[in-house]
């Protein structure tokens, strides 16, 4: 049975092929491994805002973060585990769906974050996190200085 594509944006032939495997053959990608100077310094799960899921009056960054937290329970666990083994950190980064985003929402993936029940949460629960809004210049600086 071919597994359903949920984002509509997986152009990879490998991804299409992998979806023909049995459901127990679960796989995921790591969006970014930041390697300033050629050394892994951070793992990044990046997500673009999808305005189809944002209601009037809602913060699109926080709403997207909430959706990411609800659907990435296993991916967050894996990213945290790999990062911990490497002695680095893992993050979720939310940005506008444009070529040159002006702002980023950054959240470190921690064990405490992963222990929360995000499937049974509501968007306001994101307000209790230590997510940080960064203008592009500060996010650029963050990545360069990892």
C-alpha cells in the first residue's frame, strides 16, 4: 500500500518509492544539518507557514509551530536523540513561505518539549514555550555563530 503524502511538497523520487514499503518501514528526513566550518553544530526541522490553516487573529508563526509540534512527535524524538549523541542541539524553525524570509521563530527541541502531549493540546499552549522571534539578521547571526 502506498502511504499518503501529507505536505504535498515531496518532489523526491526516493520519497515516492519509500512510500510503497510496508507501514512499519517508517522513515523521515532531517531538514538541515548546520555545519559551520564543516562540523555539525545543529539539527533543524524547518517549516513554512501555510496560511490555509491560520485563522484571522492568530499568529501564523505560533499556529504553524503548534501544527509542527502536533505532527512531528517521532521526528522530534529522533532529532533530539541524534543531537544529544552528537553533543549539539536540535531546533524547530518557522518562517514565511517566501524566498527571503524577514523573520524566524526558533524553538529548541528538548526532552521536556517532547514529553508534552501535543496531540491533545491547543494553539495557545505554544505561548508557554521559550520560542524566540528573530529578525533575519539575528537568525543569520545565530546560524553563523553555532
